C-alpha cells in the first residue's frame, strides 16, 4: 500500500456523454486506488513517472472538456513597447495591443479560445491565463509547459474555456507583469442568471514603469538590501509603523509605488463609469498589481459580493473588500443619483486608484476622495460560502501537502517548504485524488497564494457550509488554513505567491501529476 495514498473505495464513474466542466469535476471523483497500488508495486516507487504537458492524459482531459462543434473564438495579442498618457505624463511601457489594460478577451464558456501572441518585446515572453482550468500545455509557464516565445516570435494558444467568470491574462516571465502587460478575460455564461443591468470591469494596478524606479531596479534593491530599505527612500517602504494593515496582518508591502491605476488611469484623470440611477451595476474587479493589495469601496453604496475568483458564492453585502494580487471579486451595487468615487486604496500603503461612477451631473469627486465605506464593514474570507453549484462534494482528502511560506523582509529569499523554486521538491498528486493543501504562513508578510489550472475550495469549519472556490487566496502572517482541490486536470502546475517580487525571489513550486 502506498504510504501517501489511501484507497478511496468509491466506484469509478465513467462518463458516457459530453458534460460541463462542473459535471466533469464531480464525475472525476473516480477511484485511483488501483492506479496508486500499481505505481507503488513498480520497481521504482521513488521515481514515479511525471505527467508532462504533452502527456496523453492532457489531451484526454481536453477532449473531455471539448464539445463537438464548439465555436472557436480568435484573438490576436501583440506584446510590444507603447507610450501611454498618465494624466498628461507620457510614459513608455510594455502592453498588449497598445493599451493598458490590454483588450478584453471575452469567450463564452465551452468555446475554444485561439489566441495568437506576437512577441514584439525585446525579451522572451508567454501568456498565462490566470484562473482558467485549461489544458496544461497552454498554461504559459515558461520552461515548464512551453519554451518562452522569443523576441519576434509567435505562439498560438488554443484551449477550451470551461467555466464562466472573471479571469485575466498576463505574462509569466521575469518582471513583465509589473509593466502594463495584463488584460481581463471574461468568460460569459450561456445560462447567465443575470440579476444586474450593466457591468463594468475594474482592473487595478500599482505603477512605477517610466515614473519611478524600473521593476528591475526595484528587484535589485530588494535583493541587495535584503528588503529593508532606508525609510521612505527610493520608493521602498519600511516595516510596520503607521502603514501596517490590520486586514493584511502586517505591512502592505515593501514598495511604495508612485501611482495606482484603475483601468489604466491615475486618480488625476479617473475613468468615468456611466450608468443610470437605480440600475444594478456588476463590478468585475481584477487586481493586476505586482505588489499591492487594494481596499475597494464605492462612496454612498454597499457592495453585494457574488463571485470570488470567477466562481459564484452565496451573496454577502459589505461596505468594502480587500483584493489581493491575482484575486478577482464580482460585486453588484444598486446605484444612487450622482457622481460617486470608486476608490481602491493601496492597502497598508500610501495612495489610491480612483474611478467615478456617474448617474447624474455634478462635481467630479476629488482625486483623494476617501468615502466612509472604506472604514465600514469589510468582507472577511471566512464568511464566504461557495454556491452549491460549484462546491466540492464532501470527501476526505486522499493526500495532504503542507505548503509552508517563509522568508523575510531581511532576507532576499522567499521560499515554499524552505526551498526556492530552482530546487523545489514538487508536490505530487495523482489524477482523481482529493488533495488538501495546508497553507501555512511562517513569515511576517501576507502572501496571495495562486495555483494554476485548478480552483480549490477554502476549508472553513462551520455548519454554514464550505468556503469559497478560489484560485488565489491571501494567507496572512502566521496564519494557517487548508484548501482542497480535485486533481482533475493532469499536468505540471505552478503554485506560487502572486507578489511578483516574492515569486521572482523563489516563492514558487510545482503541483505535479504523476502516474
Ligand atoms: Cu497570475 Cu502564475 O499567475
Ligand atoms: Cu509573497
């Protein structure tokens, strides 16, 4: 018997007809006990075979998701240098199709997305489709699922988009995300339940490119000085002090960005979101920042949170919510009459991003507007419950991995289980298993932990049901909790902190399917 695999004792369920992703997830709770025993009785139990991105199992999982005759949605994305206007300041950066954020990519669930990437950057790049349970070889993980696309090169991503929701895309090479390379990916639900009259994507970002130090300079300073900079010097932040955030359990970050953007615009030139009084506006919020969590509120309104990381939750109404790097939340607001500040405060930092929701004439809110809702009732992760349509079936885990997050602001290394990515020990799983990850933060900074290719369910122990399905979750300093997932998407998947500078300093490992 394998030491790490318990028999599951459930009958295998063999799908007989094309199904939705959700049905697939449920159906894929097949027993793998036989497989596991087979692997254990082989001659080399310590060298199990890795299910690589071009393994047959990857194609099979995709074939299972793909409906015959599924429409193909084509998009062309060119990554290239561009000059943008930040409230009158002309700044050169890198972006997709000449704009920050990049274009909205909008397939329907069940369609095949065919995205041609043209790399006109001076560096190799890839595109990662953050949050999408896609085929492994289209995941954009350089050196793991594909070689990076060289300057001047092209690559076509093609995959079935299984689940509706708010996702996004960005490069997965170096510090490119801290430039303007990101865009929203909205997957429409053919059976959209509605409950809103209009919608607006809200993409948040921390900005330094062309204004403050370059991302490379920031990284070098973090590395050279072990993260502890002279107070307020060179765009770097001190530890704790007045900036500490109770919500994040400590500092908001180590970099004090010169600007924060909402849909590519600074507070001095905020975007206007037009609507009519009484309309229900669905906000689809994406945090595309490299190093900043945001606290979001709309002056004069409450936010009814309906989705976390694209997937539905039982609705919760709050005044404000904190969105970590890589996270998404959808919230519906019923609009009053006037011009209201949509504020995204850089949590635990100085500065904010701003938009204006306008349903009537009247003065534009000030760039520094601080609506009282920011200090009102805040969304707590522990109160979110997955909508029953997306909850995982109750089941004991077949396998548990501890994921210890450590490192320090005095140290240039950030690690998972004591190791940086270059010598990480992969977290092994087998297809069909229920896998539990125990996320344990043993450092003094928060980490938004992101898993590729899957969404997990946060394990909350109350009678009110299980926690939200997510693909990115904030783990606060010294906090520990479990997330469960169904290993139903074979391949090699990155698991990392979505603080770009932590990821680059080693806080990344692999969730590795083995046979
Ligand atoms: Cu949004 Cu591996 O990332
Ligand atoms: Cu981190």
